[in-house]
């Protein structure tokens, strides 16, 4: 359908046009705060670097098994913007490749936690007062009695140290927080008039859960997801810092800091730049997430 | 005040959660692929030795019976033997835990005192330069993980300005105070050694600041926003109109309801500090749980890991009960009705 056709054939009724329109409005609200835009730019940079790592990293071969003892421990220079590590690998290149693993971890963790947490939380909230709520929420209570970092560390500790297992460990400790958030939301939404109206007109439970409650949780969910990419990266780095994640020679932000700390006063750049890289990721996704929250929250009266 | 039944109910829930946590952690320890006995002894150990350890660890019995036997021991305070150090886990924990507890304790003091006061001042003088500086730095504080702060602080204070020591618990060569609690600061005071106390505190400061900065910033932000929310309420406006001094309005009527959400968040943050303490201790060469924890983790020492998690679980649940009592004290709705409104 052409633009002209859209305009003439009743633009208001056309769902695509409406989506476009609401996207435009969201973008307008989002872009009013320059910090949100800065966050978006940082997020795009991180994703771009991660996706095109082999093409943008100055020394792509340094991401894997590579040794250059002549060029080891070099301070930052024009050849190596962030210096080289103890066996002569370019730190900038390794950070860029480490972003790949960090984002992969965030995607996997969220791809499992969000559907699982949302479904259980929504169900528990809608069926509040029944045994369904009791079972789901008491199980969740047990999981969130420990902060995610502790639970993730202890689960990862009992598994073999691989990237996959660290993802499993973080996921297991992450989903209950989605359950709790959606549960709280669903508890208040289920008393809204539109949900009661849907119930009165005989809508099915599935319809109420997915078409009435879920869409009203979405803005909180999107905000939390955006923020969580940063936090998952942080917890992932914490795991790899103690040696429970991606194994050397593959690059991981936590491992790089752990290696650098042993060289601390003299070769400060080995630990400092990966630490700043983690800060960059968390800051970027935080600014972005806060921007999404502002853009998606309903207009203040 | 009906605080008694409230605390009892919280206690009952906590015991239930602790029980659930024990099932969770036991299940994970048992369903991981690989034989714990084989992993403890290494691939070259003879089969009959492994088999004997399996029997010792009750690995040959059905899962439910294993759990029952294990729980029986745990309830009696026996966490089993570490498969790496060959000593009772309890003894290992008693040796390494006080150092971490001391560090986290100082961190908690920093978080509570600095976080809340910054938030209160920031809200009191909102939209002034002070407020803006606090807001900017609290944002940076939140997004920078404790271990990144540790690296930055170590560089600045340890190597550029030489203000604080950056390694260990005491200056090298100094004999630690005789063990009473295992916490050097407490022990040195109990022994009347003020010089040792100062030395121990100076060594704690940098790691504690590194650990405290992110949660402290979070606490400041939440305190500020909840103070700001409450500031606009009619009751506050009428109190100011009646001529109640500003000091009393802020310190008494505004602070009490505004502290509830920061304190709840702080409890979880302080609990998470035990996790981040692993990294910060390693960076500062601080001989706490980290050294032991990382060693047992990398060696798949199942008994020790489960033991550490159970001890931390008890610590967190105690922390949560303390917070619930503080919140109940602050909020009569929770105290009297037994629920938050």
C-alpha cells in the first residue's frame, strides 16, 4: 500500500499507521532527554562492535590463541590504543571480542528468564488467593532469598567452568525477579475495570492473561530488560573474574581484569580498560533503559 | 505495640525459606553431571577408594534419603568435610569468614550512613549545585561495579597518592591480635591494642569504599526520591504552616516514612556485597572468604560450596528479619496490620 493510499483510506483505522504513529511519539519523548539519546548511542556502539568484531577490531587474531612476547606489557600507544597484556595481545581487540560473549550471555539469559518469569508471575498474580499463587510465589521466595550474584556464583561453581554453564547459572538466578515483578503488576491490573469487563463478557483465561494483562506489563518489562543487559554483563564479568565463565584464551571482561590485577601498579592498563569497558556497558544500557521508562510511561497529568 | 507476633510470623516464614534453600542447593549439588567423590579424588584414584568415599558421602543411597541424612547433620551444625582441605567445612568457615564479615560490616556502615545522609541533604537542598553533583555521582556510582571501583581506587589512593595501604589485613610483619572473634578490629579493641585497631581499619578502608560505592549511590538516590515524594504531601505543608521547625519536619516527620524503601533495598544490596566481596578481596589481597571460596569453587568442592551457601543464607535471612523489624518500627501500618499498604 502506498503512502497516498494509507492517507486516503482512513489513516486512523490502519493498524500499521497507528503503530508508526505511536513509535514516532515514543521516539519524540525518548529523544527529549539527551542522556537517553547518549545511552542509545552507547548501546548501538556496543552492539555494532560486538556484531562486527572481526572487521572493526584492530588485531582480530589477538582474540584467540596468540602470543607475542616481544610486544608484551606495552603501555597505550597509537599502535595499541589500550596497550597490550602480559603475552602481547592487544587489549582493545580483546575487549571488542569480549563484548560478543557479554551480549550473547545477556540475550540467552533474558530469552529464557523473561518468558518464564512473565508467565509464572502473570499466572500467580491472576490466580492470587489460590494454590497456584502459593506454589509459584513460595518457590520464587526461595530463589530470591539470595542475591543473584551469590546464587549464580554457587551454581556456576558446581558446574564445569564454561560460558554455557555460566549462562545457565545466571539464568537460574535471574528468572524469579521477573516473576516477582510481573506478579506485582498482575495483582493490580487484575482489579482494573477492563479486566473485569473482559471476564464478564466471557473472555477465556488465555485471552485475559495474554491480551489484557500482558500488554499492560510490557512497558515495565521492556525497561527492566534494557537495564538487565547491563546487569547481566556485570554478573557475567563477576563470574569470569573468579574463573567460572569463558575460559582463556577466549576473551572475557572479568578474566581480563583478574589477569590485570596481578600486574596492578606497573601495568595498570591491563586491568583498568576492561573495568572501564564494563562500566561503559552498564552505563549505556542504564541510560537507555531509563530513557525507555520515561518514553513508555503514560503522560503525567 | 504488637511487634511480637509480627516477628514470630516473619521467623516462621524465614525458616520455611531456609528449608527451601537447603532443598534447592542440595538438589543442584546432586544433579550436576559428574561424581562428586570422583571429582574430589581426581581421575587417577583407585576405584575402591572412590567407592569408599561415595559410601561415606551417602552417594550410594536414594536421593531422598541422602537429603534426610544431610539435613540431619546440618541441623546439628555439621556441614561435612571439605573435599579439598580435608577439614570440617565449619572449621574452614570459622577461620575465613570473620575477615569478610568485618569488611562487609564496615561497608554496611558506609552504605547506611553516607547513602542516607547524602540522600537527605540532596533532597533538602534539591535542585542546587550540591544536589546535582550528588545525582551525577550517584548515577556513576551505581553503574560502576565494585571491582571496577576497586581497580580505580587502588590506582588513585594506593599508587598515585599513597594514602592507604592496598594489600592485606595488617601491615606486613605485624602480629595479629589473639583470636577471640577472628575480626581484627574487634579483637584488637578487646585486647586493648589501639595501634592494631587503627592498622586494621586503615587496611579495611579502600576495599570497603569500593564495595560501598555502588549500593551507597543507590541508597542515596532512593532516599532522595522518596524524600522528594513525601515532601509534597499535604501533612508536611500543614506542619510547615503551623511553624514546626524545619529541622524537626525533616528529621522526624519526613525521614521516618522516607526511610522504608531505601532500607529495604539496602538489605538486598548489603547481602549482594558478600558476592562482590569475592572480587574486591582478591584485588586487594585481603585474606577473607574469597581465597577459600575461589579455591573450593575451582576444585568443585561440593560440601564446602553447599556449606558456604547455607551460612550465607542464614546471614541474609537474619538481615532480612532485622530489616523487617526496623521497617515495622518505622511504619505503624505494617506493625499493626501486618501488611504494607
